[in-house]
């Protein structure tokens, strides 16, 4: 599976977020204005977010209303229900799953 330059950028951002946090997953989203947001899985006793939920929260906190694309890096063969739900909430037409090295595995409908 090949990605265009903008989606490849999201994979790079998601991989970086995952690596910096030493997390199970990293995610990145691109909003309707082309701005990008990246985050990693958050696991605290009082707060648990998937990487995509955290990236979406950053986008929403910055004023985004929807996203054009979302990427999850970590190697899962499918997106978890919480990540699919947030992608659907933000009307993401594209959800890309990639392995830990950033190799795209699949495109799924949110």
C-alpha cells in the first residue's frame, strides 16, 4: 500500500509521538485546514486515552472541527472501538493503520 506525501507525513508524526513516549501506539491527524496533531497512548490511573483520542483532543483544543485523515502507528491489525468512534465523530474519511516501523498495513473505514 502506498501513501501520498501528506499521509506519509502523518505516519512520521505518529511514529515520532510513539517513540518519544515509549508508548504502545502513536497517532496523528490532519484537520480541514491542513494542520497536523500527533500524540501517543496515555495511560494513567486517572486517565486512559488511545493515541487517536489524544491526537483528536489536541486538534479539537486547537479549534479543528473535523479531520481529513487519521493514522495509528503500532502494529494492530484493526483499530480499537474507541479509536474508530473518535475517527467517526470527527468525520475522518481515511483511517490508516501502520506497523511500529511506519509501514502502512491497511486503510479502514471509521
